[in-house]
C-alpha cells in the first residue's frame, strides 16, 4: 500500500515513497541516459528516495550486454553525478539494472523487453508497475508508444515519460497526442519540460503565492512590463541536424520560455494539484494575443568573441547550411488579454551565443509617481525591478532606490541580491531527479499537459507562418553580444529597453 | 568550465563559507567597477579599491592586459570583507582577469558576462588608452562611464583631442579635473575681476594646469595663456601675476576622488568644454 494512504505514516514527516516499479528507458545507449537520467537515479538512490523494489531496464538497438551497460553507467555516474561516487549506492542500483538490445518497435513479435520485465517482476518484486521513459529521437515516439500500448499488461500501472520536443508544429503535436491518447490516459502521460523541475521555477510559485506582499502588486496597475530572458553563451554544440530544423523557437521558446511566462502570469491555483496548476497555465496561454510580425524579431549569430576566445558564425558551424535561415535568436512582445495583465507587455527573448548564460524573469514596476528627489537622483534612480534568477545562479534580486552614504540626499539604485548560489553550490537537486520521482509518484504538476502543448504550438505556428513571407538578412548579431539591434528597437519603440547587463 | 562560470563558482563558494546557516546571503551593489590596469598600474589600482567600498558597494573587475604573452583568460575571484568602522563591514567582490594575447584586445567578451545586471558599469582606465585600439572601443560600448586621470598621461594636450572624440559615445570623467575643483572654486570667487584674465600661471601637474586654463577659456570665452611649472599637486596659481589664496578645502585621497566621480552619472558639459579648450 502506498505510504500516502497509510494512516500510520501521517505526521512522520516522511516523504511519500513511490510504489515498487521498473523504469524502462528507451534510448538507453544515448546521450540523455548517460548524462542526465542515470546520474539522476543515482542521486535518488543516494538519498534513499527510490522504492526498495525497483529496477531499471535499458532498451536500445546497440548490442551490448547488461554487464557492459552497467559498466558504462558507472563511468557516467562518476562523471556526471552531483554526489561523490559510493560503490554501495551504485551497486544497489546496478543490481536492478538490465539491458535489452533490441529494435523494440520492429522485433517481429519477439517481445524481449516484456520477457525481461516479467523476470524483473519475479526477481525484484516490481509488481507489474512500469514507468516508460522515451529517451529516443522524436521520430521514434509514435511507434514506441504504439508498441507499448499494444503490449500493455493488465497488472500494475503503466506511465510514459515523453522527452521534448513534443511535435514540431501543432499538426504533428496533435498527431502524436492522438497516438498517445489511444493507449494512455492523460494522467499516465508525463511530457517533460525540464525547466519545470528546476528549484527556482518552483520557487517562483512559492515567491508569488506564499508571500502576502507580492500578489497584490502583481498586476497591470503596478507592473510596467515583464522581461523573460533565456540566454545561452554556447553555440549549437555539434547538434546541427537537430538545430537546423528546430531553431530557437522550437528549442527554447515553445517550451521553456512559454512555461516561464505562464508561471509568471497565471492566477493563483486553488491548490497545487497537477490539474489546478495546469488549468491556470493554460488559461494564460489561451489569453495570449497572437503577435503580429512587428512584435517578433529573429536573428542569427555571426562571428564574435566569447570569454576571450574567437568563435565562428552559425553558418560556419559543422553541418549547418552556409545559407541557413535558421534563427538562433528570438525576441517577442506578447500581450495577455485578461483583467490582470491587459496592456502590460511581456517581452521574451532567447538566443545562442549571447554574452552570458542566464535565465531570468524581471518584473519591472512602474516608477514612483512623484519622487521628491527628482533633481538630485538624476538617472541614478531606476524603477524597481524584481528579478528572479532561474539559472545559473538561483535567487531573487530587488532593485531599490537608496540614499548614498554621506552628506546630501543623493539617491542611487541599489541591488539587493538574495542568492541561493544554486548552480555553484552542491546539494541542489537536478531537474531530472525531481521529475523522475514525481512521475513514479504519479504527480504530473511539473509536466506539460496536452492542451498546454497545443496552445504553445498554436502560437509558434502563427509566428513561423509569418516568416515564410520575408527573407531575413543573416547573420545580424555578433557572437558574445546581446542580440540584434532590431531587438532593441522592439522595446525602444515602446519607450523601454532591455534590462541592461 | 569557462572562465565566467569559474569566477561565479569561486565567488559563490566564498559567499557560502561566510553564510553557514543556510539562509540565502544578501549582496548589495550599486555599480560594476571595471578597472583597466596594465601590470605596472595594478598595485596602485588595488590600493584605491579599499577606500571605495562604503560609498560604492560594487563588484570590481580588474582587467590586466598582457598582450603578447600566451593566449586566453586567467581569473582570480575573491570576496573581501572591508571594515568600515563601527563594527560594520561591506562585502565586496573582486575579480582579477589576466587577458593574454588576443584576449587583451577583446575585453568585452569577458566583461559583459560579469557585469551585475541593471546597474551602471564604470571603467577606470589606468594610464593612457590606446585611442585606436579595439580594447578601448569595446569598453566604451559596454560601460556607461569612463573614468581617466589625465595626469597619468604623456603627450598632453594632444591626448585631450583624442579624449574629446569619445564624448559622444560614453560619459567621460577625469580625476585630474575633480582635483582642480577647490581651485576652480577659488578662481570663481574672483568674479568679476577675473573676467579680464590674460594669463594663468600654475605650479602643479600639467594635466591640472591645462584643464584649469581650458576651463577659464571656455567659460569666459577668452584666450587665456598658460605658464606652467611642474609639481606633484597644485601648489600655486596666479592670475595675471596675482597669487590666488590656496583653497581651504582639503584635497581628497585617491579613493575619495574616484568615489566622487562614481556618484555622478550624467555628462558634464563644463568639463567637456574645458577639455576641448585645452589647446589640443
Ligand atoms: N541529450 C539531451 O540533453 C536532451 C535534452 C532534451 C531533450 N532530449 C531528447 O531526448 C531524446 C534522446 O536524446 P539523446 O540526446 O539521448 O539522443 P541520442 O544520444 O541520439 O540517443 C538516442 C537513443 O535512441 C536510440 N534510437 C535512435 N533511433 C531510434 C529508433 N528509430 N528507434 C528506437 N530507438 C532509437 C539510440 O540507440 P540505438 O541507436 O542503440 O537504438 C539512442 O539510445 C530526444 O528525443 C531528445 O530530443 C535530449
């Protein structure tokens, strides 16, 4: 019986333990498994958060024995895990590890995975509960889902975690949804957006809804505008094939940026259940006005300098078309047509090869109506800004006007930073740990729902649709800067500017 | 790990060490203070820093150009605890970046990621800038204010012509100019007689003498000749042979002078006109 329904567990302060289960990783020979999934499992094992009766079944076509797989995963844990390597912890995890080399989708009825899972149930007591993790290329999602559905067993629960991207436009997302829905109910489907697993993103909800002082000012009356930035200083890291098709709009905007927007703008949910939270997020997406071409700026990086090193232009990256029109930068001005936010612009931007890695949400408040210090403050006094740092350094900053020490009444903007030091301090859980654990617990709050994904794609389709009518002049920003000049114009037209850096 | 991540990590680790109660730590800052400090200027630049902390809690980034020696960027980062009296202390982050080879020509690519967002960035440029160099151009683009001390330069007054070329791109201020303030007050006291001044004689740094003369020329719209004798600080000023009583105001320390410059954020038209009238 799960601990949640155990009356004795009440008041013990013990976190819910997931049911016994087997985690089946499709794409177990790939990069994600090695860099994120197995290190996350190790971190969970390290903290005793995995169910006692647990197994990991890795599936991929690459031939290798379980022994080899385990040995590779040991190396991966040593390299990528956030905790020190402990043989006893890894061995407990490794005891339940199996690798099945098969083309799952085309195994001519020879269900090697099913057989292994039966064995695992018998040996490890995993009770027929299955958490399927689709860490395969997106093209393989539909067929793997179909096979899973067809082979679904009666006993135990079955859930499926689907990696991003979920489709590459509205039509393909709907198609994939239909394929998934045929075999799995919505509460069995966990669409990953790993941003939602980040501590600070959850902290944003805590900040907004656990503090009486923020909600009353979180609206059009007091907020001048909101800026959300997802900036990366890295290039495409050899992923030309994927990036050429995706661009920043599919890689970052459709999922991470829109998620951050929804969490910033949503109404307080009635509780923190998956549906209550997601209902509110969907409402925000539905209230979003489709931006016209004048509200969208795309760009692509040219050569430049990053941290004292020269870097090549996007079109010079290996595997990229020398005349590529793929955007590596995007800035969009959005409006949410509801009572809270009418006429308050949300400026979103994301890009590669920008000056630094930074994900932030900046709530810029309106200026004080009549500062009596006007003459002396000069431009030393800026409007108040509440800045939520999502990465790399997690925390919250508040820009306030304060008096300069000494004689006179000189006012200056002071930044008060509350820094959690997340990325630079050990001990903050990786997003995947939280997400895998939640999926085992059946809690979908931090996953994207079908209607949410659809709303996101509608917006993306509208923006991309307009692009087919014009021919951008790329490259239009130097690597290492803050994006194209046109993106600055987007705000200057409104008498605003991007947060300075 | 890139150099920027390395710096942030070092700073975060040191901040954590000072906060072992798990409470997120608080950092207050008003500016990012960038210091372009070629090796021979570095010790002096470091000394000035200590006096700045109270009025201007800042992140300081020393850029030490080492052109021609290897390539790449090396970084040190330290969180300093400056005692400011009454048992109070100010935490200040100090980053030192050694820019080797080509990196010395492209400082913006390391400075930009390390600026504290939303706050003004000042660059104190030690020594005389290479006016046509890409380093100066990049700094002008990413910082809001350039602070120089023209008494550190040779080749005056010609260099003022180069400096004036920057006025449209960045707010410039000059510590030499700030140093002349008490003397400007004293000279202003001589109004209206001073209206007819023909010759100013200054014993002091050449920069200070040129700026004072430029100031009189531009304010009075008059051709004022300069007689100059070198001295470490302005010790004597004469107007058409008549000695000006030394100002009572005590002159500020190096840190005090810089700190005063950091308080102002907007262009100073009086200074700009004075520079333009130095005879460059
Ligand atoms: N890596 C990341 O950091 C990251 C981040 C976000 C999202 N994702 C998503 O995660 C998924 C996996 O990414 P990855 O980086 O791990 O990719 P990857 O390194 O290319 O690995 C893909 C895995 O899928 C298997 N595979 C390839 N084609 C297949 C097919 N047609 N049918 C079944 N299995 C197939 C491969 O193994 P065999 O060839 O041995 O079968 C391999 O194990 C993708 O959907 C990606 O978009 C990854």
